[in-house]
């Protein structure tokens, strides 16, 4: 696998992330439909390509019955590559940088064609766009450095998939649409939400759902490393994202700060639902906690959920302070009635991959996430729920 020492951010997270994707994904007896890949037509000619130049691709499952004119899109997670070396590594060795291998995918619970599991969206057209650009579908750099052969074109992948489905699969008749994503894809949802809306000018209800994508800077958190800003600054710079970040943000703040959800969320015009934990496992373990090897004890504290009781006093303080800071960034977000909020206290990232979390293992005011998302989307009720009861992470894997 080569030398990993150049990977500065979250090497453990990458391992944990890949495990998460393969566990807890199925409930007893559930038959998850496997969907084959579709490559974007003429992707290479259009320049809608992955870091390594392989064509952009998506997984499409058609809608049926009264869902034929409704569309749900998924933008996956997988962090970001922030330097030439990281992006080269990703393009050569990781599925998040290349479409050399495109195995079939089973979809997230809110995209599955199962009415019991997914009563509100089960018969919608469902599209999973492969994430292989390393920058949350935001970059569009024409030039390709011949030395590295890196293509920075996630933005074009996103646009090409939209255009293709609009012209070939009836998406021009879309009535309802959702853009959903988690982690780096949850951030991509926030940053691409208004753009998504612009592809569907005639649709009546277009909304966005960001899961675990609300990465905060957590500046001046006593005892924390200020890693997120370094990681995001390098990402914004390397992928030349400044011109694509919301202008209303970049007019008042340096571009790297406009890659943080807290600074752009109020610039998003399209209705947006934020599903996040204020004890987000990735943020705590990889962006806030000092990375190894400087303090090995952090692994025991924040990486393994079951070890939370073993955190030192200092670590515990930092975790509690992070919560305070996270909640502060949400201040005022509930002023906007189109905004949905479901903010939990579990030590978790990638909340919705597990159908049990979607169906009721995690609730706020007795509402499951499935009900909350559906109620908000169809405006059956306003959903602005924040768990303020817990000041320390709870282990939602143990809730049954
Ligand atoms: C649909 O989802 C329910 C609830 O999760 C599950 O019990 C059932 O097996 C699923 N049906 C199929 C056909 O997979
Ligand atoms: C997916 O592709 C495989 C291999 O080409 C094929 O055998 C299978 O029938 C395809 N599945 C669907 C649902 O089209
Ligand atoms: C981490 O936990 C393991 C197993 O519980 C223990 O052996 C080790 O000493 C711990 N390391 C630190 C630095 O706390
Ligand atoms: C906490 O640490 C002790 C000593 O290292 C270990 O025996 C115990 O299993 C740890 N607790 C948890 C919940 O991991
Ligand atoms: C939730 O449901 C329980 C049991 O039905 C009930 O006692 C409780 O009051 C409910 N809580 C809220 C916030 O609705």
C-alpha cells in the first residue's frame, strides 16, 4: 500500500470509515437491491472525470408508480484530498479518486425501494453519484498538470449527471427532488444545494438534506489542535475552490472559511435539513483531538465509542467544550422556518447508513429520523429538534 506517512489528516478515520460502510447496513431479512453503475456519456470529452481522468459515474434506480417524477440524489462521503501527494495517492489507490472499479451499490435507507423502511421516498428515482474528485463536487479546473495527471473536476461530474438525467430520463418533469449526502458529501450538499435547485427550475419542491456535514472550525477550543482550518485551507487552495464558494460568504470572509458550513449555511436559499451530532465522531477524533503519535490516549478516548468512559479529564473537558461551540454555531438557524434541524448527542458519524438509526433507534421528542425528514420535506410539521439534554456523548449503538 506504500508509504502512508504523508497522510497528515485522520489516517485512522480512513480505516474506520471503510469499516462503517460495511457493517450495520442491513436489517434482518432485508433484501437490498444492488444497482449497477452507469458512466456519464462522453464523460472524458466533457471533462467530467475523476482525479485520475477516469469517467464520472452514477448508480440509477428508476422511480415507479406515483414516484416517477420525484428524484433523490446521494453525494457520498470520503473526506478530501488536500495536497498534490494526497490527491495522487487517492487517484492511484482509492475508490474515492478513481472509477477504475465500480462495483454495484446497495442504497442508503432513504433511497431504498422498500415502503416499510422508506414510506416517503421508496418509489422515487434514486441516484448515487460516485465521489472521486476529492473536493466535495466543488472543483472545476480546466488545466491538467502533465506531471501529476490530476483532474480537479467534481463540479463537472455533478453537472453532467444532472444534465444527462434531465435529457434522457425524464428529470425535466421533476416535481419533487432531494439532494442528500453524508460527511464530505453532507458538506457537498450544503455547498451545491442552490445549484441543485437551479437545475430544476420547474420542480415544485426541491430540498437538501445534509448528514454529518456540518464541520465546524472549533477555533480557540482549549486543548484542541486547530486542524480543520489547515485541512480546509489546503483543500480550497489546491482545488482552486474560491470562485465557486458562495459569493455572499467570500465577500466578507477568506475563502477557506467559506468551506465551513457554519459560515455559508445562511447563504443557502433552498430549504436545508441538518442532521448531525454535536459529538460527531469524525470531527472529535480527526479534526479536534490531537492526532497520533503525539497523544496516543486519544485513540482510546474518541475513536472507539465504547471507550468514552476512559477519557482523561482534559479530554472530557474538550469534548464538552466542543459541544458548547457546536451549539453556538447553530444559534439562530431555527429562525428560518424552512430549515430542518435534527441535532443529536450520539458519538457517531454516518448516522443514516444503519437502517435502525433511520427507523427509530435514535429519536428526538419521540420522532424517528425517518418521520422527522418526511415531516419536514412534505411540510407536515416544522422539525427543529436539538438534543440539549446530554452534555456528554451517548452511545447510540447500545440503544435498542
Ligand atoms: C423492507 O424493510 C423492512 C423494515 O426494515 C424489512 O423488515 C423488510 O425485510 C424489507 N423488505 C425487503 C423486501 O427487503
Ligand atoms: C448488473 O450487471 C451484472 C454484470 O454485468 C449483470 O449480471 C446483472 O444482471 C446486472 N443487474 C441489473 C439489475 O441490471
Ligand atoms: C488504550 O487502551 C488499551 C486497551 O484498553 C490499553 O492497553 C492502553 O494502555 C491504552 N493506552 C493509553 C495511552 O491509554
Ligand atoms: C478502560 O481502561 C481500562 C484500563 O486500561 C480497561 O481495562 C477497560 O476495559 C477500559 N474501558 C473501556 C470501556 O474500554
Ligand atoms: C414520548 O412518548 C412517551 C411514551 O409514549 C411519553 O410518555 C412522552 O411524554 C413522549 N415525549 C414527548 C416529548 O412527546
